């Protein structure tokens, strides 16, 4: 072969990039940095205004800005929207531009940063306590919120006292209740942002949904505490005056609608109580169904405070509504189940069809619905296959832990017992894949993967991804990988057989060192039945007749251009609809009822997403279908995957000491002692940058975090990335 063909296309004969390439990279880098600076300026200004708003200075500053903008057709509503909601929406638009410009070169840029650094987002500072494992950045955020609440309480108290000629306990209660309501709205502005699974904001800062969910939990406790105190102060004041029932049932046309507020608070309290950890853990269905009351909470809140106050929190709620509608559109499609297997360790393997242009990372996860079991229940599962395993399928491993997963296992087993001529199907729908925007597992030369039980699932995808990239010569830094896996019984060991490393990358040990440290905690010695495991696995394997099509391309980590267009068009549509409603309805008919205008605002938000956003989603789907139709080999690839899975050729690799002699250590009757493990790693690998990814129960994450935080690990400059295991919420 001609040596000139081996050179990268962007290099000249001297191995140097051409000038136009350098100029293009410089221009792209300049635009990205400009966008970052603008977003930071807007964000700091927005947060700064919210922080100062409870005090006299912040209130007067906001008042001056409102006076400048009050003359528009939107009046006070437009001013509040401009101050409190518009900034976060503008940041979302700029985030779309940044993601589009970044494209696929994000990894290329970050992989060159080999020097170890202290990373605020990943280094664990707190490992025990009510917040679980908390990174340095998260601790800073918690402290800032605590300072804000203390400052706001002090500032509002001073303003209440300064507005009273003489102290009156009842008036003070009412004033304090009103101030707490304002503070609750400011907290509500942030509450819905972490649970917008595929939002541009989470993708910009690269915080996956399963990690961001706990921010929603923290903010939810804080917000509901404030709103509860808000209602309690009013109840005490009204009860002292003997007007409690009258005030609670009052629904004013002009002013606050008290009954709407009581309904809002009641819905919020139900969500709050059922979201407490003991209830959520033991009665997940109760938590899930009760949490759908957020619709009642938002609608009646808008009617309670009116549109001009509701727009304080409308920005975050609108972003959540954008994400929710997109997920609704995606989840309507049924997905082909190419294969379904019952493994002997109580684990199920589903292989699902996906389009070629759907992209995801090895640490991604999906939400799965099986309509034969329930039309309402969705459950999260980590993807166990690499994006490079196949263009048209992905796999998930599902541990049988409760009622829903038990029913799924029974359905799969019953399929193999169906009488000839009769067919049974699994009708699946999927939301996602979601996960990290960047492939963090590829950015460290040294990786430690710590898993507990079914937590090995995403690590199988990581190992497969690394091997594929090493074989194909794609960007990939890891060259040393240690997998520490704790399981209860040895019948879970065959999960490793779902990945055949030699077939993916022959002689991979010459290029990458992969070691397994396995701890079987509840068995003192190997089981005599261990050798029969795979025979049982093959017996329980079964294929599924096709029941739909590929996954929808409307995903959380989907096409950046379409995602940005969807958000921008929907927001512009919302402003257009509000303008039309004001010009042709509110102003001509002199509509002044607070609760009704709040309801109109909600209606405009929903209509703009359904009409304008729905049009973009329609075009997005058309684009996805045309992109899939262009690939001539799609059907051939899907048939091959389906055939391989049904014949059991993917998961029949025997796990024994002969297959992984030099790289696998299995210890029975003991638990991993991370101080010793990390100490051995430090001695063997030396002073290097190490990425530690943990997937397992909270106790496992805490144990690893303690050792990461200890001086011995810090001295060797190891970094921790915590990937939270979503399977702990299975039913």
C-alpha cells in the first residue's frame, strides 16, 4: 500500500496541518470560548439577582429594571419573565449552539489533557451523611444554597419589621408567609431543571440524569419545607383571627386565590411525603403514581399567584415541559425485541433494535416499558453493550428483584413453551438512551471499575467499547483496566460471559491490560454446580417475534441541531402565542382576573410546545426515517443480530479459570478491602492519573469514596467518577 494513503487526510507531506485547518480550529475554539463566557456572565447575573432579590438593594435593582420594561404589552408579567425566566432559556439556546459547534471533537480536545488535576465535579468530599457521596462542587452548591436561605430569611425579616409601625404578631405572620411564598418561587425556578432528562443544560455541563436526580430531591425537600411554612404561617394568622375556613375557601378574581393555593400545597405535600426514602424504597408504585400530581401542583400554583408571579419559576418549568413532550413522543413507538434471555443467575438479557443514527455512550441507560406488564410503569436499566457492538441494536441486563421484573421473566419463559402456531410477543417502548455527553471512560489511561452485583452491566459496555476502539484504532486512552466486582453468589459469574473479549479484539492483552478481581461474598468455596450454569442458560434462552420497529431518534443525547431547533422554535412560539393572546383577547376584553391569566399562561406554554415543538418533532422523525432508509444494509444487519441472539451464539462463552487465567482472581467468602486494593494499584501502576467509576449500592459507593478521599489515594492523584446505579429502584 502507498504510504501516502496511511497519512491522515488533514496532514500535509511534512506531517503538519494545513493553514486553513488551523484557522478553522482557531475560529471554532474562539466561538466556543465566547459562548462559554456569555453563558457564564448571564448565569452569574441571573443567580446574583436571585441571591440579592430578598434584600432592599436587590429588590430596588429589580424594580428599576421592571420600570424600564413595564411599558411593553406584557407589563409586569413581561418584566418578571425577563428577569427570572428568560436568562435560563437564553443559556439553553446558547448551549445548543455550543453543542453543535463542539460536535465530535470534544473528546479529541479533552484526551490531550493527561496531567492529573483536582476535579471539583468528581472528587468526593463528603461520603457519609444525609446527602450520600458529595463532590467538592456539590458541597459548594449546598453551602451557597444554605447561605442564600439564611440571608433571605434575615433580609425578609428586616423588611417586614421596617414596614410595620409597631409590632403585630398576626401581621408579622402574614408578611412572613408572603415572603416565604416568594422565596419558594425562587427555589422552584431551579427545581425542575435537574429532572429534564435530555435537556440541553444537563448535556452542556455533562451531568447525566441519574446523577442530577438527587439535586431535584434536595431542592424538593427545601422547596416544600418553605412552601409548608408559607401555608402554615397564614393558617396560624387566620386561625388567630377566627377566619380560617373563610380564607381557605376564598377564590379572588383580583389577588391571590387561596383555595387554589391550598390545592397546590396539598398536592405538594402528598408528593413530598411519598418521596421520602422509606416510602419510596418500600412502596415505589405509590411514590411513582403520586408524583404525577406535579401537573396539579403547577396548574393550581399558576392560578394561585397569577401570571406575573408564576413567571418567576416559568423558565425551569418550561424546559421540563419541553423535555416531557419529547419523551412522550419518543415513548409512543414500540421497539423490536430482537432477543430475550433468562440467565440462570436471575438476570434477563434483552436485545433491542435501534436506528444507526442513534448515538449513545457506554455509560448510558434507558427507561423501559413492557406493555404486557403495565402501560404506566417505566424502569431504568444500564446499557450493557457498546455503541460499537452493532449499528442496529443495544442490549440491557435486568436483575430480577421484584414484581415487575418477575413478571417479565415469567413472560420470557412462557414464550419458549408456546404451542406451535401460536406466538407471544414482548411489546416494549423505550425512552433514551440517556447518560454522559462525553465518554469519560475513554479519557484515562488507567481505569478502576468497581461494581456490585448487576452493577457490572455498564462496565461490560465499557470493556467492549475499549476493545472495539483498540482494535479499530479509534481514540481511546485506557491501557490498564482493573474491574473489582462483588457478588453474593457464584451463579452471577456467568454475566461476564456476555462479552467475548477475544472475538472483539484478538490478542487484546498485547495492547490493553484488563484484570478482574471478583469477590463472592456469601460462598466460602466454588459451587459444585458452577460448571452446569451455561447449560441452564442456553435452555432458558429464547427469541422474541418482532413487535414494532427501531427506537425513536428523539433521545436525550440525540442530534444537537434538532434538539436546539426544537427548544428555540417552541420558545419563540410561546412568546408569539402570548403576544397574540394579549393583543386579541386580554387587552380588548380587559381580562384582569389573576387566576384566569395564570391559567392562560399555562395554556400558552402547553400549546406552543404541542404546536410549534410538535412540528419540529414531526420533521425530526421524517429526517430519522430518511436517514435510516439510506442505509442499504440495515435489514441485513438486524436479521443477523436477531439470528445470532436466538441461536444463543452471543452469550455462550464459557467462564472458567482457563479462559482468564492470568487476568482473573476470584476470592470466596470475603468482601473487597479497597485500601489494600488501591494500595496494590498504586504500587503496581505508580504515580499516575486514575479514573475510578463506581456502579453499585450506596454502601459500596461510600466505601470507595472514603478511600479515594484518603491521603494515600490523593497522593497518587487518582480521580473518581461516580456513576450511580439506577437498578436500585427496580420493582
